[in-house]
């Protein structure tokens, strides 16, 4: 009887043990789910929950009374660089330490941010994705309106009203270190040899319709792209750069285009790099076409903001030439063939290439090289529909002439300064004489379309200059600030004001001209 009673008591204990284990598993989940929950808790635990009036309150009572807010050092905060953990190099769940400015992953007990907070007594962190502030190692969310300036620097936003007023105001902004700057007229950091890209990005950031489109993220946020398409990264980074350049509440008076340039290197398959000097025209051509394609545009039908702003159209007349070594009679006979008759095609363009006359080879009387000069209208004659230019290929020669049929709201001129041969690249130093305002292009349109084009007068808004040797030179840019009507020269981090008369003395390489839509006020100093 005693043995039977002992067996019954043991089976009763086993049943109680199994029930307790079942209750624990129901509460925690199976072992796999339990392990996942532990990992989640380690990387990013939820804030402590307090009970108030019999209900769960997600806000910790310490959230609004964090004692460490005075340890935040805004002078070291820099959100222009890639959002990677400084230890694990992961971009997942990254926090910025607001005391030293470094980036760390996670905020759980074994995370890099938690260890950093304990080791160095740095307590205030910002999640770079959710824009929420946390205090570590206590691990509660901080809610304080005094931190809004930090989230605005990380992710600036613009209302439609603010965007509409950008070109009407001339108000200086003050950075955290006390320096003043004009939003939109701020230096871009030259990381190593990326001044060619900086100049082009600065020029595009001062084209109002393009700038306004990218300042408002909702304009392109919902564009659908195929899975695995990396080109949309270019659109996102360009939008972020626009918002940083025009941020009126920045902590510093310059911007680093680090993330933008990393997207350029990736999307161009390393054709354009940060560490190697590139060509401004090549970069501009690639960037505009890549941006157009990434926004869902096509070559013919589907338009985007890029084509709306910069695309014009022209007629190209082509005539094949007989080989120059053939006898005169045979040449005349060939010219009667259909193959040698003039053909015409309609084509679109994003920019116009202007050819410079050949630079002189000889020195003048004082043993100094003559710097030749040419008026802008002389090199624009290429597009009057009459001037013919010979183009040579390996086998055949062609005569071509061009006539404009549609002028875009913003017209880009690329002045061809560099010629390549088998041995080296040669630069033409010819100075182009051009007026800053009031360039009328009506005579370059065909007669039938002149009547439909009411506005054909253009004013200069950006002028990119190349200085020095072809392979080792540097880039700078002159831009017009629409709010003040003043011109500024930007070269990397240096920003200086400049007289309009000085702009025409430079070796202009790329120019952006704005079409006057009505009787607009002529720019100051013109």
C-alpha cells in the first residue's frame, strides 16, 4: 500500500511539473521563438512600461525629465556621412551618440551603443531611422521639444509655402558655430578629387523647378521600380542633398556630398569616382540621363521633371561626302546617288555642344601666347540651320547642319574645350565673350516654329569653370542667388561674392541659362 501511495504521489508531482512547463512555454513560445525574442530584446528592447490608472502607459515617467540633455554636443554632429555602425559597419538599426557624434548599432544589453554608453558615460542616442531619442543604459525614450533642431538637421522637410518663397527671400541663416550662410549657396566638401561632380551638383541645385521637385519627397517617393534596381538610390540621395543644401537651420555652413557620391560611384559602375578627377560634361550627361531613367522616364514617350526642364529638340541635316581622293568626275557622279542626298531627322537634346575655333600655335611679338577670344554668338552659329560642319569617321565623311525647333525652359551650353588624340588630351584656352542677360535665340529657330515661341530670351544662372591642365585642373562655379540677385563663386568649401563683369573673363565650360517667361526683372549688375 505504501509503494502504491508513493507511485501516485510521484505521478502527481510529474503532472504538476508538466503543467508548469506548459504554462511557461505558452507564455514564452516554443524554444525557437524564445531565442528570437531574446535576440530582439538584446538588439532593440522596448521602453519600460508603467501602469497608470490601472492601464498600461507606453511612456516612461523619466522620458520628459532626462537629466543628460545638457551633455549633447551639437558641434560634433554630422549626418552627411553614410549611416553605418562605426564598429560592425552594419547599416541596420544604427544610433548616433549625441555626445561624441559616432554611430553605433542597437541598444540592447550586448549592443555596441549600450557598451559605448557604459564605457564612456555617453547617455543620449538618436535612432537614425525612426528619429527617436533614447537614454542608455537606462533604456527609455526621451521626449523633449528642444531636440527638434537635431531631427530637422538629420531630415530637413519643406512645406509648399516654404518652397514657393525660396527665391523671394534674401535672409541669411546662422550656423551653430556662428557663421552665416545663404541657404542654397553653401560649399560642398571635396573629399579627394570630386570637385567636377560638386560643381555640376551645385549648378543643378540652383535650377528652381528641378530643386523644388526634389525638395518635396512625396513627388518621387511612390515611383515603382523593378526589384533589385539600384538606380533609384540616385534619386533618393539627390533629394537628400537638395534638402541639405537648402536647409535654413543647418549646424554648419557647408555640406558633405559623401552619400550622394557613393551612389554615383555605385550606379555608374565606377566610371565616376571620388578619388579620380572626372570630366564635368561627361558627368552631367550621364547624371541627367540616369536621373531621367530612374524616375521612370523613357527615351520617347514618358517624360520626367528632367526632360520638362532641360529637353529641347532640333533637326539634323546630314549629307554623305565622297572620298576626297576620288577624281572630280566620279565625285559628281556619286553625288547624284540617293545615298549621297541630304537626309533630315528630328532629335531631342539635353544640352548643346558649342565648338571653339582652333587656338593659335604661335606666340605674339612679346613672346607670350595670345589668349584668343570669341563672341558667344559666333559659336552659336552652328545651330542656325545654314552653317555646315564636317564630321569624319574611320571610313566615311559627312556634312551636318543643325536647326533648333524647340527651346527648353532651361538651356545648357557645353563649350568643347578638350580634344583627345592618340597621345594626350589638349585644352583650348579661348575665352568666350558672353552677356550675362538678354541672349535672344529666336534666329536659331526654324521659321515655322518662331511664331509659336513667344519667349526666346535667356539669362545666365550658372557658369562652371575649368582651371588648369586637362587632367590635373580644378573646377569652380558661379551661381546667381535669385533672392538677392547677386552672383557667388563656389569652389569646394569656399564661398565668395563676385561681380558679374568678372564671370565673363573665366574659361567657361558648362553654362545653364534660364528662359524669361515674362517681363522679368533684369538681374542686378547686368
